[in-house]
């Protein structure tokens, strides 16, 4: 009898509050998942977290000293990954960021290259954009990472001091010039003598990450690694 009541209650709940995959819309998925097992396997994994001299690390060669860098998935136009990131950045779907962060957290755990990272820092978002969006997507991704990879998040150690427009259509040189002087380390003692993981959603030219990371590396004995959900390389 109890099982019957539980099944009826579950059916009514599912009818009123459907839980469907953000990829294929199937309802065959765990309550804590946002995409089904099939869609998850179809996300284009890079395997960069386990690979030295991967394309993300090569972006920063000669530009900034990093320990390690990686992105978890490839970003392509009209893909499921693009859909998920649009949900996160423009559709107020905060859950997507936590979910993607967990996926990256598992990849970090499985890689031995990032073991000595001591804290996470989300790439800062300008306060105007953060207020408009309701959250910093990189911070939400950090929260997801921390749920499975137990590292503290240093939220206010680094800030963005200058409002910048979207750089989606800018080339590498323009992006770098636009980022000059945009970031500031507000709490040097929080990152000095530590290995910090700087986290963002998508890496393209790396100009924004370079601008932020370069400021961080001016702090005494700070080591820097980078992790992103996706990349366009």
C-alpha cells in the first residue's frame, strides 16, 4: 500500500513538475542530473586535464607562467554544450553552472596534475554584469567543482574594476588591449604562497584569463593553473 501511494505521489509530482533532459528532452534521467546518460556521453570531451602540453596550455606559452591548464569539453556552434552555456549565461539557469562545475570537478579529481591546487578563484565579472545576470557564472561553476573536489573558493581576492563589453567578435590583439588594467588583486595575502586555480566558462584566445592571471602572478610566490568548462580550439 505504501509503495502504491509513493508511486502515485511520484507520478503526480512528475506531471506537475516534469524533469527533462536539457539535451534530448527525455524524462529518463536521475533527479540530480540535467542531461541524460546518452547526452552526457555525447558531450565532446577533450581529455586535456590528463594531458601535458595540451592546446589550452599552449595558448599561454610565452605569455604567462602557468603550472597547468585545461578545458573539459569542446565548444562548437549549435551544440549541446553551447545550449547549456546559453542556459547558464543568458537564461538564468544557475543549476547548469553547478552541474557543469561538477563535471569539471570529477575531471580534476581524476587528473594527478592538479593535486597541489590549494584554492579556486572564479574569473571576476564586472559588478554591473553580475547584477544584471544575478550571478557570476564562473563563481557558480566553482561551486559545482567544490562540491566534488574539496577546495575553498576565494570569492573576493581578485575583482574586475572596469566594465567591458562582450568580446565575442574581437580578435586576439583587441581582446588583449581591452583587458589591460581591468583586474585587481584586492587581498594579496589570500593568494600569496599558494597554488590557485583560476576558473572560467569558455576559453577562446585566453586574453581575459591572461589579464587576470598576470595580475595574480604579481603577488609573492603565487602559482597559477587554469580550468575552463569548454574551449573553442
